[in-house]
C-alpha cells in the first residue's frame, strides 16, 4: 500500500506539472490569436482605404477623359 501511495503521489506531481505546461501553452496561443486578429483587422482597413482611393482616382480620370 505504501508503494502504491508513493506511485500515486508521483503521478499526481507529474500530471500537475503537465497541466501547468499545457495552461501556459494555451495562454500563449490565445495571445497569438488575438494578435493575428488585430493584424487582420488592420489589413482589412488598409485594403478598404486603398480600394476607396483607387475608386476615387479612377472616377476622376474617367470624368476628365470625357
């Protein structure tokens, strides 16, 4: 019984360390995902502005070619 108790306590210690490592990795992934979302939103905004400016320039050029 005592040997089993030691094995169980060692197992619990190993599992606790693994869980700690997993939680740390998950937290880091959450930060990375938030950063990627932020970068995507910036990219969408930049693309929208470029399309708007391109449309305005195209409209102006079309108006003056008439």
